[in-house]
């Protein structure tokens, strides 16, 4: 009787014979996502300006202004059962949020005067790295481009940075919990070597 390794090799033989790459699982490397998201959480919290009264500002704008900001919600399939059944919807939602915040980090809100926060470049790099890790190789998700942001005034930037960073912190904290659960329960065990 053939053992598991022989069956696996027979299954891979047609792929290798035709010069194709072996199909990768549609699931990400949960452990790597967990590490990157925890790093992103730490960076997001350390980048938040400590400016006293600005932390007490109430959210301004109507419901429309808050609808643009991505949130991970119950219907996104990021709960334990949703991740177990099909993690792609949740991962796509997290990817969309990362792309949204990357676009904000690229805007003049974070690049213009007054001088940007010291950790913004690290934050930007980490957001980019995690979003690329989530992007499936076989069928990339469509990226919705936001309409370009209108230029902000210099006096607005500290207020906008604070508001965006608070929202980003909540988003990455939720994403980090999703990846921690995925790493703990959805990571495929390594094949034992004989």
C-alpha cells in the first residue's frame, strides 16, 4: 500500500511535468499575518500623537463621514466559525481596510507640514507588507481606488492625523485578533519527517 508521501508525489507529478507551479492554498500564512499585525498594532499605538485635548475631541460629521472608514463587522465572516468555513471574505475585508489606510498614509495629511510623525514610514511599510501577504496569488482582489483626497490645510493635519490613527488602531486591533485566532486554530500542522 502506498504511504501518504508517495500519494502526494503522484498528485504533484502532473504539475511538475508540465512546468507549472504547485497550487498554493488560498489561506495565508496565519502565523506570519499574526506577527505582522501585532507589529502593526504596536506601531499604530506608538504613532498616535500625545497632544492632550485632541484626544477628547468628539467625532465630527454625520453618519456619511463615518461610513467611508472601514470597520470589521459581524457580517464580514471574521468570527471563528466564519474563518473556519471560508476565511476569504474576512481576509478581503481586512485587505480593503489596509489599502484604505495606506492611501491615507500616502496623503498630505501624513506627508505634509507640520512634520509627520516619526513612525509613519514604518507604519506605511508594515501596512504594505501585510496587505501584500493577504493578496491571493491566483486571483488578486480588485482594489477600489478612493477619489483623491482634497488637500488638507496645515492646521487641520494634526486633528486629522489623530482621528485617522484612532480609527486605524481599532481596525488593526481587530485584525490582529483575527490573525491570532487563525494562527492558533487554522494553521495546518507541519508534516512529520521520517
